[in-house]
C-alpha cells in the first residue's frame, strides 16, 4: 500500500523540462517569450542572445509550447519526459502567419 502512495506522490511532483533554441532560417531569435503549458500548469521563459531557452514545468506528457513573436503566438505540441528533452524550433512565415515547427 505504501508503494502505491509513493508512486502517486511522485506523479504529482513530476516536473518536465525542455531546453533548446529558436530560429528563423539560420538566424537565432532573441528576447522572445515562450510559454510551456501542460494541462493547467504553465511556465514562461525568454530566449537569450543565442536564441536558447530552458523551461521547467510541473507535469509531463503532451504539452504545448507557444512563442510570442511579431504580435503573433504560434504554438507546437511537445512531449515532456522524466529527463530534460532538447528541442530545436524554427519559425516559418506562411501566408503572413508564423508557424512554429520542430526541427
């Protein structure tokens, strides 16, 4: 019985982390706000001078990353695991709208 409670507690305390970079073409995107949402939990970060970021949020599994860029908020689904996951993202302009994609 104790092991069941331990597993439940660990599941409730699970934290997921992603890190990586954001680009447009071959240029890194700086000072861009990113929001990672997993269920009802969310966390924010801003890309640095090299376009890099790191975000930790309570939760794991399928989540959504949103970038606030040029008055638009494109997003993409990501998966968080029990270990930090590295992602490379690119913003592409299509029909006047930015699309956020994994590379």
